């Protein structure tokens, strides 16, 4: 496990991978691109909760200022809905994961990345978050390999929760890791990232949470023995109670005032078995619906100093809420399609 973690971390580092009315209105997941004067911005389930409305509105306001058009926010309950909206030209803009962007672009070449949130350096060099394998604290011992390390060997035949087949940190990265670990072992010769989600191929039961929050709830409520989800999408709901952040062995606890779907789980805990760097998620544009000049203006505004200083988007680390945490020089930075090639190559 340690060797695997260091290898993927090195790859990510060398190639660098969760109100006001100013940001337009919110629409149902069935809404279509609104016309010449309206832009549809689609959001994954992870960012569709009420607690992130202010941040969504701020993003919408920035896009409105850049284009002179009204932004409607399409909130979703499933990754596939967001991706289909892009692929079918029913959405103009979206905040997706790297894997979701790659899947959308494979089906509609008009989808292009604009910006990703940077790391603390304010650059792409550390623009990454973390994919977690997690278990309940009382069950972590069975995955220990010694010296505070955890391994994958005892994952077999457990009940496992992924996020979505379109999730980078909630499926593509953990799925590829599991295939790499088990495919060389007897009985798992035919294991692939396509069939790992089927019951009986590695796990006794596989489920999807449809969001990172939903996958964590599957673990906390005992539906799953193990789960994959990411650090950033849980940041508004949990707090570190033991150990060091993003380090195997760390224990996190659901906050007392946590919003849905954790509102009845305050005080419940889970532990981290691994924390793997993952390339940050892009804001993307549909060039079938938006012109080059419009996209350039949106990109410029998102990457501006003014946006970087917007505390409803980049929230100071001593405060709660927001899409992203501001601990140093975090901001949006422009990104090209090739930057996501490490994610494309996983599982190939």
C-alpha cells in the first residue's frame, strides 16, 4: 500500500490530482439550455446542497458579469445527469470531476476545460485533493499491515461503497488501485475497472452513494464495510478528531451542526485507510453553445484576483462553508486538456 501511495502521489506531483440572488436562478435537473440570453450551469450532487447556494450564486454572478447573460443553475442528484446535460448540449457550463470531464469530452468533443482550483501555491503544481479509502474506527485493525500502515488484502468479499462510475476520486482512482492490487492474484485474473462494480467479482456487495456525501453515509450507517470518497466534499460536514489530516489512521467525526445527509449522524466517526492525491476538478464550457470570446471572458474573470479574494468561494480556513478553502494563495488557474492525461491513463 505504501509503495502504491507513493507511486501515484509522485505521478500526480510530476504531471500537475466537494445566499444572495446575484448569481441567477436554480433550475431542475430536467431544464435545458435557456437560449441566447440565458446560460445553464450544471452542478454535481456534491455541490448541489443548500449549504453551497451562496458559492454557486457567486460563481453565477461572475459568469453573468463576464457575458451579460443570466445564469440558471441546474442542480442534480446523479453524476450521469450532469454529464448527459453537457453531452447533449443542454448545459453550457459545469463544474465536474476530472473523470466526468473526460467522459463528457469522449462523447462530445465540444466540451473544454477552463480553470481548476489551484493548490496552496496558487499554481497547478499542487492542484490536487485526496481520494480516501475509509472504514469505521472499530474495523480498521483488520486492514493493518504493521507500523501504522494499512493494506488492501482484506478488502476482498467486503461490502463496498463507491460514489459514481463517473467520479474520479470516488471510483476511477480507487477502482484502478484495487484492480492493480488484485488482478495479479489467483481468482482475480479477469478483474477490471469495468466489472469491479459488480457484486461477486471482488466485493460481496457493491453500492454507489451517488455523491461523496452519500458514499460516506453508506459507511457510517453500516450499509458498507468500506467506502471511497474524497476529502474536499466532506470538509463542510466533518472535523478531524484524531491523527493528522489526509494521513492513514486519521479519524474524522461528523460535526454537531452538519447539514443533510449527515443531520442525524452527529458524532459518528470513520477512519482513513489511505489518502491518494487526485488532480483537481475543472470548470468546463460547451463550445457548441458558447463562443470563443465568451469562454475567454469567463476564464479571465474566474482566474482574476477579485475572484481569488471572494470569501464566499475561497473561504478562509478558520471559517466554515464555501466551495474551497483559502489557506494560502489558492485561486482558479487556467488549464488545458492535456493536464488530465494522468487520469485518462489510469486503468489502461
